[in-house]
């Protein structure tokens, strides 16, 4: 059985996709893991051992919400269960990215064929490929020459980006994940997909133990990226590439400014529903 979660419902008036996307970003910063947006709000999930009062945490996280809207919050506790079964019944459906990569779970039938086939059993970990940021990061990887290049994936979640990098010829590939349950999920997913990926349970401090890398990926959120970008830059080889996402397009100028302070040059971006995935390159010595 899985661990217990709080299920928090937030209804907005008025409500639109920008509001639910931004709310999900704010709540992700507070430790919420999974989100289900709809026409009138969103449902968010956080591990019961992460907070004693999920409603209070939600209200606190949304207190300075920048878009004019009113919101109501309610919550309930969900006892541990087979989360893969829940995903199968309610949420996760196969997705094809850029026509080249299909992401599906082990329980799916009639899976579309694609050059890269990734099996993900989410177990409540973020990163199935459905979110705009994950799919745009995957789109970058599908267009980069990764053969024989080393890759570090910060906040690897389900391990989807690390596995796609490995499938495209990257080696060695390392995933770093701070949440023990998500890390365990990533380890399982790498094994199921037959990928030789080193999975580390830790935060950005783990980068100091690794050799400098050709590519560093971080699909996390704006605040963590801004706080850890110096550590990311130190882990990157001269001329190396950093792919960042988990923030909105309007956040890019502050990300770009922080990157420039670390010797990183902005290259380009990919957008989806105002979410941004940006490419930077470390200046050569």
C-alpha cells in the first residue's frame, strides 16, 4: 500500500487555465506533488507526512496570488492505496511527444508506436509527460545530439527525462531526486525500461560529488532554480548545455539574469500554454 495523502480542492471565481497553472506552480513550491486542473479549479495532493494542515498551507501559499480571483479551499485525507491502480482508472493516458516518443504505463493497451517507448508507473510522482514543462523538456532532448554525452537530471521525478536521454545515447546519465518515494519510483522505472541510470536521493548538494557534465536538466520550479542555479552551473562543463523548465515565460527574464551571473548564455526557448523550457550554454574558458 502507498503512503497517505491530503487531497485539497481549490475552487476559483473567476477561473481559467492561467489561474490553475499558476496556482499549481505556487502549490508545487509548497510541496504539493500532483495536480488535476479543471474548468472551476484544481485538486492538489500532498503527502500527509509533509504537513499537519494542508488547508492552511494552501491558503498561505496562495495568499499573494497575483491574478485577481477569489478561492475556496477544502480538504480530506486519503489513506494509502495502490496509486498505479488509481492512475489507471482515472488519470494517466498514453502521450506522444513530437511524434517520436510515446510515454505510457505498464497497464496500458493499444499503445501508439514511436521511436522511443518509455514505460512510466507514476505512483503519485510528478512527471508523466502530460504537463507542459515535461513535454517541452522532452522536446529539447529529442532535438539535441546526446550520443556519448553525460547528463544530470535534477529533480528527476519519475525519471522520464533521464530515461529519454539514455535512450538517445547519453552516457553516463544521473538522476537526482530529493523525495525518497519519488526516487524509489524513478529507480523502478529505470529498471523496467532497462536503462543504466544512476539515481541519487538528494538535493543540489549531491552535484559536488559528481564529475562535470555535458548536459544538466532541471524541470523543477522557478524558486528552486533561482536558489540552486549556482550549483547547477558549477556542475556543468565549459560549453555545456543547461535545460531549465518549471516556470512561466514571464519568469524567463529573471532566470536569464541569474544564469548570466553564472556565465550561462541564453540560447532559445520552447513554449506551451505560457510554460517555458529554456536552453542555456556555459561560456567556454
